[in-house]
C-alpha cells in the first residue's frame, strides 16, 4: 500500500480529512450495521440534541506503524469501556465493545495510507464520537444517535514537541464535585476554551485545575492527566473522582512499576507540596507524556530541577518505554496491542 504524500515530520496536532470514516446510527432502539463513508460532512436536524443540549461524548486513541511495518492500535478496549461510562452518564445508548473494536479496525485499515511511517514522529489519531442527532426542544435525551470514528494523522500535541512546558494554576474549575469531570464529554472541553485561550494569551501552555471542592489539591490539565516524580524517584499521580481516568496514565503507572521497577502511588496531591517534586509530566493519548518544567501559581514560579531544556530522566524513561511498547520495539503486556494489519 502506497502512503499519502504527506510531510509527516512537519505535522502538528490538527485535522486533515482522510478517505474514510465509520458511521452507525441508533434508531428505534438499535444500532444499524454501520458503513465506511467518504463523506466528511454530518447532516442533522437544526434542533438536534447535540446542538441544543451538548449531548455528545468522544474518545481518542492512536494507530502506529511498528518497527517491522505492522499497523497496531493501543488498548482500544479501554476506550470502548470509557465511552460506555460516558454514554451512560449522558443518557446515551452504548455502542457495543466488540463492534467498537471492529469499527476501529475497519477505519484504520481503510485509511492505512494515512498511518504515518515508523520513526516519522507522527501517528494516526482516531476520534470515536457519538451525539444525539434528532430534534429535542424540552430538556431530555435525544431518541436517535450517531456514532462515528474519524481519523487524522497528527504530530505532537504541544508545539515544540518534547520541550518542557510552562503551565499555570487555573482560577477556574473544569469539573464540579459529583459532576462530569470523570467522563469524556464535549461539555467538559467547551467550558475550558475561554481558559485555554486566556492561558495562551498569558504565555502558558496549559491550565492545571485544582479540585473543585476545596481548590487545594492538584487534579489535571484541560487535555491531559498529570504525573509527578519525587526526589527519591517515586511516581505519583492525583487521586480524584473528578478527573478523566486516562488510559495513558494507567499504562504509564504500570510501566513505571513493572518495567522500570519504580514505586508508584495514586493519592491526593496538595498544591502546597509540589514544589518538593523533581519532575512533572502531562500525559494522555495526544500528549503522550509531555514534560512540564514550570508551574506558575499566581506569580509564584515552581521550577522543577529537570529544567526547561529537556525531559527529566524518569519522564524520559517513561516516554521511551511507553512509545517503545506502542511501536513494537519492546514487548507489550498481554492485551495492550491490537494488531490491525
Ligand atoms: N484528561 C483529559 C481532560 C483529556 O482530555 C485526556 C485525553 O484523552 C486525558 C486526560 C488523557 O486520557 P487518555 O490517556 O485516555 O487519552
Ligand atoms: C486525547 O488525548 O485523546 C484527547 O482527547 C485530548 C484532547 C485535548 C486532544
């Protein structure tokens, strides 16, 4: 199969339509068989549930070319599980896990020419999503839904690739106690747009949100979870019911313990203690693990000893090991790699 003529190394994290996307519709209480379509446009009612009351959820995962030329995906079963949790919270029908994985496989195969080559620094990002597609005017769930998977080749999520980031402690909240912070719903991102634009305007790469109940504990950023490394090389990550349960974070915690032999802990992390830590990283499908060199808390700068020029040593080992597993250079734990072709 001939690859598309794309300058893979120059790609940022942007959208480019590819040849095929998967579409399935829920109507009269069931999903149809689903099709691959060449049409990138969606046509829905002007009064669709998604347009009026933001009834939409999504996922993000990637396809990779391995060193020996296979195309694989990373833990799509966990995306299916999380989509199920998101759907249930927003009163939407569940797209069955086996069909989700099959649809991922179909989309990747159909767009194989867009899967960036091994070593290019780029990957194929898949965006499964679902929305209420028929008209609602009173506040209630839609009765018809569309599930789609689009894909687009992407480079690094943060400009500058692996250069350490500067993030600020946010004054706004992304989640409420007992709210929807733990699901992947568009509404959690709509409310973050003002804040991310403001952060960029003020010279910061991202916002760190604090726990919405007490505003004393670290939660996550607008698009990634957070890991810290202590001065004695322990990997810590915040425990909270209002952060998105990141698949990358779960994988990195496993890698830290089982591959790197490090102590790991998920616990509440006070804002007041982070100045003592050695390294900080933002982790997610898009972010992989991006080093954070500096956190600014209302003018007070917390500078991690790893500095602003390169990744800290533990962050680098985590990055190399995780991407090594994803790209087939290192053996993967059972069930982590879905071989597509
Ligand atoms: N937190 C938020 C708010 C996100 O948008 C993402 C991205 O998916 C993550 C965390 C990381 O989750 P995952 O590692 O499953 O991609
Ligand atoms: C992902 O990492 O898949 C996400 O959805 C994050 C998003 C902010 C791009």
